[in-house]
C-alpha cells in the first residue's frame, strides 16, 4: 500500500513538473522579443524612419512578436557607436558611410535593406542665378558641408569641368548661405534642403550625380554581423514588418504622414510631405522590380565602391559581400512582391 502511494506521488510529481515546464516554455514563446531601433537623425520623414514609425503604429512589429523601442540619434555617429556596443539592434546609415565603416574602420556592420536606390545628395543653385547645368559651374563658388563630395568630383569629370576656375568652400550645414550670396552652388540633402530654400521664396535648380552616369545609393538599414547571425528570426521579423510598412506608405501617404507627425511634432507637415515623396521616388529601381522593396543589388554596390575609391572617399578596397547581406530581406519576396 505504501509503495502504491509512493508511485502515485511520483507520478503526480512528474506530471506537475512536466506541466510547469510546458507552461514556462509557452509563456517564454509568447513573450515578445525586445528590439531597439535608432533612426540616424531627429524625428522626420526619411523613408526608413517612417517605415519604423508605421510598423510600430500599425502593429506590424507586434505581428512579428517584436516589442520595438524607437530612438533617434543626436548626430555625430551616436547611432553607430551604440550599434557596435550592442545597445542598438538596427539603425540607418547612408550607403557611402557603410562602405567607409567597412573599408576604413573594419566595423562588423552590414546593410540589410536599401531604401535609397539613388543617393540622397544633390547640388543646387538659385534659378535666378542663371546656372542651369554643371557646365555653368565654371568660375563659380561651390559650397560643401564637411569634405568635398565624391559625387561632385565625379560630375566634374563627367562634364569636363575646370575645377581650377572654381572656389571650393567648406560652409557647414545651413543652406541659407546660398541666399546670402556666399556661394553659387551648394551641396545639399535633396529630400530636405531644396524645399527649405523654396519655402523662403526662391526656386532652385537641382543637379544629381546619377543623372550624369555616376553610381549613387542612399539610406539603408544596418545591423552587426552578430545580430544577423544570432538573432536571425528577429532580424527577419524586423525586415518583414518594415517592408510591409513601406508598402502601406506607398498606398496611404497621407495616413503615413499622420503617423510621422506623431513622432515629429515640431516639424512642418508640408516639409515632411516633400521629404517623404522624394524618398519614396528614390526607393524604386530595376533592382526593386525584380527583388522587391529594399533590394540590395551587389553590382551597384560594386560600382559605388569603385567611385569612392577613385575619388579618395575610401582608401582601401572592400569586398561587397562583407558590406551587404540581402538574404533575409530577399527571402520575404517572390517575383518582387512581399509574400
């Protein structure tokens, strides 16, 4: 009798223990994976920022079992520092910057989606100045932010510009310098600064290197190799949610702008609209028709790397396989459409 009771007690113990393990596993599986995304600048309507805002507000992250904290960088490379320190899982970076980090600093980061199928840099002049083409830059004053952009050097070569006749001036980040008659041509972020000048009552001419046969690429999502390798499903879920959000943005731009303004409360809605429309236009290419939104076309990255090498923007060659990883994003698409 005693032995029978002992057997029953043991059985009950094992059943209870098994039930506890099952409940523990079930609870663990239902808990969302915590993720930190840091946009590379203040809240505004850059497309990769908006994709994260929309994915958050529409519940697309939650659908992937993700609990995402959205932060914004104060600038100065803060987002990259935190990414490398493991404090941030995903952030944004210009394609040129990703190549520079891999070539110069050997930072273990990779682009996992490309929103800017064309570069985000342009050059502007006031329409009233009469400068209508890069050939008209001869003898003029060119203003650049920090260093002379390789896009500018490539345009100069493409059109046979005499740079010796020009004055090239470091001017910083305030586009109003163009209105103060201190420069004639200004390097700008095209989704932002042309509209700023127009809002001050001046029409501008916009010149892009891509229009002169120069390879350019824009903003990306990036992650460390460790995150891609050890948090594969989380990375895939983040990409699925943001690609789904990008589709929503294309189909519902005003609704997307409503969401933007929740994050960018102090920004002008019309200016945010200009930014979003510009970046949406640049998000499409032959590569996205075939491979879907965010496609990372290796040959185009090779071309960009070669331009940066030619004009000294990077000093060392870099294998593009070390710079981009399109496997997870590509697995979400079939014939260019999100599954």
